C-alpha cells in the first residue's frame, strides 16, 4: 500500500509494515525532549505518584531555555530544580545553550525517520530533519517518560508544494505567514503537513526549520520535509548519523487529503497584524505603522541564518530615533558563529541591545517584556495578545529582514527597499 512519509515513520515506530490514516496505534518513542518550564517540575510529581522512573534515560534530552538566565527568584528556583533532576536521572542536559528546538538538532540528537515527542508546542521543528516530531503536554509526557510509548491517530497528509525561486528579501518566515493568512490557523487540521517543491529543496536547514516550526501556527500536528543530501550533511556535521534516509519520502501515489501549490517567485515579504499570525498580508499592503521595538529572537527568527539575513540589512546603518532593536540569538553556538563572522558586531554597531540566548520575551519571561501601549515588530512565531508582555501591546510579525528594515525606517518597511529590490 502506498505510504506518505508520515505513515512510513509511524509504521516503523508501531512495528508495522503499513498504517492507514485514522488508525490508532501505539508507537515506541525514539526520543523525548523536555525543557525547564514544562519538564521536571511538571512531570516528576506525576512519576513519583506512579512510583516509576524513566523508561530509558538515554532517550531523554533536557534543555533549559525558558527561565534562563534565572534572574528572578522563580526562575532561579526552577533552574535549580531542573539541574538537580538532570543529575539525578542521568539524562542528556543542555543548560543555557539556547532554545530547545534549535539546540536539539544542533547537538546531533535528531536524525531522519525518528519518532519524537517534545514538551513544547513548537516541537514540530524536528520535522525539518525528516523526523516525526510533535508537542505534548506534561501529563502525556510523564506517560512517555514512564513507558517509552504513546498512542497516535495516524494522520492524513496535507502536501504544500512551493516551486520557483524566492526573491531577494523573502525568507521562509514569509512563506509561513503567507500560509497562515491563506489557510488559517486551523488549516493543518492537526494532521501532518509536508512541505515539498524546488523552492523548499533550495532552502538551508535553518530555513527549513522555520517552516516545520510554524506548522504549529497552521494547526498541524507536525511539519515534515523529506530528508535529502542537505539534511544528511547537516546531521553528520552535528555529530549524528543520518542513517538510511533515501527511502524516507512519500510514495508518488500515496493518498493526500489536500495538495496546495504555490509559486515562490510571486511571494512578497509578509507581515501579520495583531493579534494573530493569520492576519498576514504583503508588507506593501500594510498600513503606515510606526514601531517602538524591533525584536529579532525566538526559535523561529534568531538562528544563525536569521541573524545573518538581518545583519545584511543593518550593515552600516543606524536605528531610527526612538526605536529599540533587541536581539536574542536562538543558540549560543549560533551567537558565537555570528560573532566570529562580524554579524553580532553589525547589530552592536547599529545600536542594538543583545539579550540572553533563551526564549525570553517570546515566552513572556524576563524584564524585557513589552510595556503597555508598545508597538513591536517581531520575528517570533506568534503575536497573541499579552504573550510578549502587557495585553495593550501590539505585536506585528515579520521575517528578520523585515524587522531589521523596519528598525532603520522607524515604521513597518519593505526590506527590498534596502536591497535595491523594492517592488
């Protein structure tokens, strides 16, 4: 029976040759990822009540990112608990190295064909590596940590195909905002979204991660990209083993519930108005909007590729009067690489504030939360009311390039204006 990529991965995890959409199967988990916010402090009381330990400490990865740097009493307490738990359980622990969705593949934990659960809603990021990865809550995670298994209803697959070539000034974030605007935040129907096409194949791994990450904003369970040579090379460079990835792709005649086709060459930079990613529009159609804060941060918008793209706009330019540019790199490794290449120096030269390498205000933590009445243009995935600070703050979403351009202009601006490519 022809199988989609999602079906192939789930079938292997369930010990089956094939599975059908709608079937409920029990799958063995190859890896479970938890972080300081939803991890030990949430799951350990449940495990203790059940009187059980971890099914396999070697298959659990713990990452601290939400309460880093622990500069509040609550944050310090939660980080101390997290560190104690990591030592006690003997799990892989990455402490303050960056945001979990970036650190996990960066440290070689992901490879094509894995079946992975994460204790965070943006866990679909792992789909960029050809892994079936999705987010679950603390109660389900406790069950996984105890048994190594989880039930799953085999999803249907929604294929999203992008052909052609992205224009200068257009990034993967623009693809996702356009999809949120076109399909809505329930367009994924909690099924498996698979991205394909020549435009997707041309993206580097970190841009692909943005697509899979924001499958969550489409309402999908996961966002898959079939592995290729780019995937294999990236996994190998991270110290992982890509394994036998060549057969991990949807069969040509596999059944799809939807197939959407788009031309990347026609896509303009996008922005999404408060308070939903679905409020997306081409930047050329956005109303004249002055901004107070430009924020380049989060797993969606502050990886090395994102930082480099923003710096290309900012180089030898200064911020508009009255605008604050805050930059929170997604991982320490990406920040170190950006520093070595002079990228962080570009931000500093433009007058940016460099924030800790962590989830920060994207997750609503820290002293830099948005103040009442603030207008912010952000490279994050979500702009829900109150998520990044005071409920009266207005958050627009955009790519890192558009955020950088707007920081210079003092208003929402088209990055192509700064690349000689204005429409």
